[in-house]
């Protein structure tokens, strides 16, 4: 192995840390060994340093993980980084969905504004500029979610802090949150509450369309027309319901004449000057 030594594992060089790398605390010289894990925080053996929870600290001196230095281990290749991000893409949205299923079952099930026709689902998650982006659907909200990349940890952010992310369709304001076991993430409200959705299929169709629209440059608005677009979205939803009632049908999904992707996305996501609805 080629010896490497540098300070700061989440400040631009985290993607270069191999899964088997040993890292040493610069304060007390405690060494984190992925093969051993961490009994204090119940970290399983085989957990790489880059996969530790966002609030993990040195079990010996309580120093922050940003102060650890690599003392041994080969540099991770680009293929290794791609594999790590792919693994996170497969696991972290599932973890987030499971966390909110527990919230629904323990705290939200009997809340009046929950739509009991809906269930928690992680939809359309994909890689975007080293991060993971998709939609989290729950009986009481539908949120765009941004999960951190391999080199990000966001340790200094407080719950409720705002950040603007830029996508092909425009710039949108997100709120920071933390939820074990997935850790840190940003959320931007698409819908809250969810009473206007008749079924899980209808809601999931809208969520998938929103993800597609988020990455479509054709949806970019040159000016802030959020109020007008939101009114149009409400009108279109009402018309869909009226048409279904006339036909005697239970609208299971939105057809081509229904809610446009532009309306789905920009009607609820205002530009950076407008705060989204807060959801847990």
C-alpha cells in the first residue's frame, strides 16, 4: 500500500479515501479501522470511514471527523467512487422512506390531514452532480430531496437552514434536515397536504413527472411567475376531478391533457425568493 497522509476527509478529498483506509484523529491519535468499526457508536465492522454517520465523532476525544487524517490505504479509483455513489443511490432513498414510514406509523397515522389512500415511497432518485436527487412521497407531503455526495457531510448546518440549488429547470430553495439513519438531506415542498390525490398511482405519477421536469431546461422560467403558475395548477387539478366525475371514473393517473410538468414543478417550487411549505 502507498502511505498517504492529509487532513480533512470531507473537504474535497473524501472521494479519494479507499474503503479500507485507516484514519487517525489529529487530536488524540485514535485510529479508525474500517475492519473493526466502532463499538462506542455501534458501527459495524467493515464500515468505511466515508460511510460513517454525519454526526460521528472520535470516540476517544470527541473530535470531529473533519480532523481525521489518512495514514494508510490505497487511493480510491474513479470506478470505486462511482460504485460508492451507486451503492448510496440504492440504499439511502430506501433508508429515508423507511424512516418516514416509522414516523407515519408512530405519529402521523391518526392526524386528520393525512391522506390514508397514500403510503410512503421514494420515487425517481438519480445521481446529479455527485449528489442524489429524487422525490419522497408521504401521506402528508411530497418533497424534492437532495442527499449529499461522497465528499459532503454538511456538519455545520442547522435544521431549517436554507440553501438554493440550481437545476436545468431553474433555482429552487431547500430546507436542511436530519433524519437517522439516513443523516443529512435537503427538502423542498412540492405538495402539502395531500388531500387532492385520489390514489397512490396518481401521486406517484405526479412525483415522477416532477423529477423529469426538474431536469428539463424547457421548464426554466425567466421571471418569477410562481403565483400565476400555482393558480393554474389548482385550476387544472379541479378540471381533472370534474372531468373524472362527469365520466363516472376514478382518476387513477394524470393523462396528457391534465397537469403539465411545468405546472407540477414551478407551481409549487417558487424561485429562490419564496420559501417552500415546511414538512417533517
